[in-house]
């Protein structure tokens, strides 16, 4: 098969892992920067050019779209699909999962539990909305933040008001969310491929930090999910329309709470923690589904 990995950096762990897994299965694979793709939109000539080269004969694409390239990246995915190429990620699913507000709305509409969250658009209603989140501290998140960036823990209402004022003045969209004390600075990443859980790790924030991102120095270990946690994680990925998903959840005595569902989850943390060849499972899925088409 002729496979293209859409990635801005061929040297990234996730990209290299996918390329190596494809090579081990005797596929032809190349890495293409989606931000360098030109799209020709014509009923008689629907085409994609990369650095002047017309891309043809491609069986499947594996999009690895970063947060800053979501808009054009989704357009490139849509263009490939319209040309009859199989994609492991659909453009609509990418756009839905990348917007924290839309993601949580879709999850709760489907009955998936999430932390209590509020989008406060009215500057003058901020104090009232802060009260509606729950007891302090509360979490303030940028709608389009990633890797823990733009996530702030406000210990007091006065501090929360100051943070929100700064975000409003910079015209940055934010979300207010309840802080789950019971989680104790830990969350669980569930990696799903083609409707199957292929890896699970618990991430523990380092001392003095509440964000459990590995990029921020958190530690990780393998854990086993309960039947309820497995069910909720799989349902969250299905609601988002994702064949490949990194579902982040908090464990509580009342059951799991879904924080977010990632459309392009990184492979380094989950593969090094679990020792599972997840890239290989992704290539196997692509191979199966592309051949069906």
C-alpha cells in the first residue's frame, strides 16, 4: 500500500513510529507536511499538490494534525477523502474534538459524564458564573489550548475574576471547570484504535503541579480499567467519530469523568509506558479499512 503520514515534522516520535511500523509491514510510506499542500478545487480536476508535485496513487493517509494547523489540516483531509483516499481521521471529527466546548456538548448530549463546565461570555456575569462552577479552587481553560497550556488553577474567586478579565481583554475564549480534588493531580489516558482499547496509563502530576501532562514532567504507569471506565472511554471515542483516540478521564468514587478526547494523541508516552506497539496497531487498522474501500 501507498501510505502518507500528514505531519509537520518527520522527526517527531509519533511520526517516526508510524513510518517504521508501516515499513515493517512492507508498505510504501512517506511523510508530507499538510501545511505545504495546495488544493485544486474543480469538478473536473480535484487535486492536491505538495511543493509542486501532484499527489497521486495514494491508498491511505494518517493525519497527525497539530492544534495550530487544525483549519488547513482538516481541509487537506477532506480533499483527500473527496478524491477517494482512505483517512484514519475524518475532518469533521478533528474539528469537533479540537473545540473543547463542542466536544463537551457532544459528550454530555450522549450521556457521557464530564466535570461541571461553564462558558461565560458576558463580562458582567463573571462573578455569578464562577459561583455556579462550584467550590474553589476552579480550573480556567483556554478553549483551544493543548499540552496543559492555557490551563490555570484559581484558588480564590478574586484571582479567578482577575484571570478571566485578562482573557476577556485579549479576546481569548475560556472555560470554567470544577476542580476534582479526588483525582489528586492524576488522570488516565485511554488509547483507542478501531473501537478497541490498546493501551492505558495513569499520569501523575509532579509535586506542586496539578496538570498531569507528561510534557510538564508528570510520571506514568500502567493501570487496569474497570468495566465502567472501559465502556465510557469507548463511548466517548465513538461519540466523537474517532477511530484513533486518546481519551483522558478522571477517576472518582462516583465513576469516571471525561476531560477531553484527543484526535491526534501522541504515541511516545503511551508506547514507552505500556511497551505496546500502538503504531503497528494503527497501521494494521489502516491496512484493513483501506483495502475494504
